[in-house]
């Protein structure tokens, strides 16, 4: 079947939560969505349950914790014959109850392997596809988190520990056992997640600096609000899964539904007002009806050009691009 004339977006982790509802929202805007996911039967099931028109999406296997799977995904996508007009870096794992590091098939700590390294390779491989886009403003959009930004209210809580990549000693030494943290220090699973999301922001900013002026591609990120009822928290303690949404709804006012967060992702991908590169969009930590998005200040570490360059260099080596 010939590709339709609609624009095409790849969304990683589109089988649940923010990614699934961003898929629905972008389809409503006339986009074709490539749902890049590990579990193909699950993805097919939820797409049907949501009533998505079969011609409006494609499902392609992607396991971000397996670098060979990332490369195969790129091959499979190119075989579809579609142009690439946007890429959404959405998928993430969060495993706060691990006592010892879980490793990817490539030997790297699982949070950093999935959330950062897999996406780093994917973004670099698909950069050429974005350059060829027929869209006047192709975009690479990254999902951020308040917990990785100490300049935001939600990022000021130092539990279990704030993000801190240190001098990147863990990566410099190869990031394989017994090393499990980017800074080379003792393993802390919650911090590993925060560190990986900080890496996402550093990568977004570095891609903006390296490629925006030359290519016209928009590189940005967003925090859609606190999606407290998300499958991201499936490995958190059960009590946390019950209390956290209630806390966000009734105490902080930060709660955002998965559907609302998906709409916000779709806006950043497709709407004219979000065509700024090198920015971090937010609707604030406390939700207010009718509030427009604004450019949130990022943390000092996320804005550190020297650290971003070193992270890029080490990441290239770890994923086999160097």
C-alpha cells in the first residue's frame, strides 16, 4: 500500500500511557503514527481498544534496551517507504525497588540503557531521515521529567537522591559491571532513572547546538505535568501507586491525566506555536485551567555545554557510533 500524504511521527513506548494517548491525539491531527514498542500483540490490542483507525498507525518492534533492536527498527522503518517528520523520545523504565543493577543485553544498567543510550542511538540514526522530511519544521521531541530538574518545585525533593552525573567516570570506564552509575558511585535505582532523564535533556540541548542551524530541525522537550497514573510506576511499591495520584490531585494540584498529557505532546509535535528549538516546554507544576505552555528554565547541569559534549562522546562509544 502506498504511504498516505499525512505526516509521519515515530513515538517510542506508544503502547501505554503518554505515548498511547499522544498517538491518539496526533492521529486526530491527521498524522500517521509509527508505534515503536517491545510488545507487539499488546500494542495491537490497545490500539484497537482505543478505536484507532488501522490505516492511521503502524506497529514496529523496538526494544531500546537492545542496541541491535534499535538498528533493526531503523531498517524496518525505512523499508516502509515513509518520510519521517517527527520523532518523540517517550519510552522509559523506572525500577526503584531494584537492590542490585539490572543489565541490558549489551551489559549496561537498564535505566540508562533504555532511557538514554537506546534513544541516543535511535536519534542519531534517524537524523538523516528527519533531514529529508517534507515537513517545513521537522521535530525531535523529548519527554522530560520534573524530578530531573532541581529548578522546578518537584525537582527539589532529594529523595532518593538528586540527579548528578558527576564527572561521568562510570561512562568513561565503559559502564559495564561492576559499574552501574554514570558517576561511577554506588548503585541507587531511583537516581539512575533521574540521571537517565538528565541525559535526555543534555542530549536534546546538544543536538540543538550541533544540528538545528544547519538542518532546520526543531529539537525541544516538554514536561506535560505529573502523569501520576502511568505504567511508568508499575515497578513502584503498590502503596505508592495508590497514594501518589491522590497526593497529586488533592495536595499539589499537579495531576494530569494520560489523555491530557498526550494532547500536550501532540501540540509540541504538530502545532505552530511550538516551533522553537533548544527549549523545554512546561505547563507548570500546579495545573491551572486555560494556562498556556511556557519555556521552563532547565537545570544548570542540563545546560552545561562541556558536560553535554563529554556525555555525547562517551555515549557514541557505548552505542558503537564512534
